[in-house]
C-alpha cells in the first residue's frame, strides 16, 4: 500500500485538480520506480512536506537519492527547469526528471538536517551567501515567469477574500505595492522565492544545499522575505534592524526589502490575516 502523508492529502483535497493528481499518484510512483530502477523508503512526513510526495530512494547502482513528485501548484511550476539552470552548485542536483509528471530524482542530502539547527543570525549569513550565488539572469528564451505572475495570483485570492480583511487600509496598500514592486527591471534575476532555513539541508558535496526552489524572475530584494517571515520573533521585536542586517548581507536595498515585507504581511492571501502578520505590517508601515 502506498503511504501518503496526511498533510499532503489534506492539501490535495482542497481542489479538484489536486484531488485527481492524488488519485493518480500511486500509479505514477510505481511507473517511476520501475523506469528509474528505484528502491523506495517511506515518504518524508514533516511539517515542511505539504506540496509534494517525497521519499528516500536507492538506485540500482547503490546511489542514494530522493524521489519527488510535486502536486499542481502555481508557485511550484518550473522547479525542474530551475534545477537544470542552476545545475548543482548550492542546489541539490537533478539526476532524472519527468516534466509531465512533475517528478524529480534528486541528489540526497546527508545527513540532511535543516539549517534550523543553527541560531537565526547564523542562518542569515548562510541564506544570504546561498542566494548571492544563485542569483543570475537567465538568457532568453526561458520558461520562467515574472514575479508579477505570483503577486497577481496572490492579489486575486486576497481580493476574493475581502470579507476577512481585518484592516482594509493595510491590505489595499499591500496590494498596491505588489503591483509596484513586481514591475520588471534590468537588475532582475532568477529567484528562489521560498528560501528559508527549512529548505536548506546539511550535505556532503557542500556544507549546505538548497531544496524546493519556486522560481520566478524578479526583484532580488524579494528573495529576503521568506527567510525573514520565518524569523517572526526577531521581526516583531526589531523589524527595521533585522531587515537592514539581512539586506546588507545580500547586497540589496533595505527599503525595498521593507516594502516587500510590508506588502506580504498586509496582503498575502491566507485563511485569516493573523495577529502577527497585521502587527508586523503596522510596524513596517
């Protein structure tokens, strides 16, 4: 019997497209297991795994790897193409891929513990170093979407949930900034967009490797925001100082990071606009 982590199953049940993907998942896994000659372990079932089925694998030659099948997900499209573009370095290497199934056989990070094991200020340094290595502008033609595609999708969801807004003025300003900040620039690069300590793993080829990129082309300052959003305690205590420190490590404009953090805190869609996000938006306004 194929094991599906409950958090992934719950996420998939929210839309018909994902429910269909979930129904077909066991057959897809069996097909890939045979095609790529894999022995599979039980899937990973942590809080970080909610948008893909991910399991340890061993290839016929004894190489340890990871099999990942991503569910239909607006932000997660083009992960395969991004891993091909970066071709290792500070990301996990792509060993095999099936674009139609959104399936990847990936380099295994061992021991695979996350960057969360380090204090947040040490995380800042490592995350910044990884991002600076990854940022470059892909030559045209390329498949990657502009960052505005994601912010427009978010804005549509947020507007549809207007009845849940706790502070309409904050939300409207956040929506305005989504549009303004995501406009294209000559300095735009291919972004990871979801780089935080849970997506950086200890490895052997390099000390730390990046997993689970969600690639878009856009403002480098945006790429600070996911890590900062995962440091909420520090952000609520001294947001301007923390933003300045991380922006300096990244070599980006701290004011643009502040504006992005405000926009995300004020207007990013969610089931609710919780107290922390509203408080942070007000601190950054």
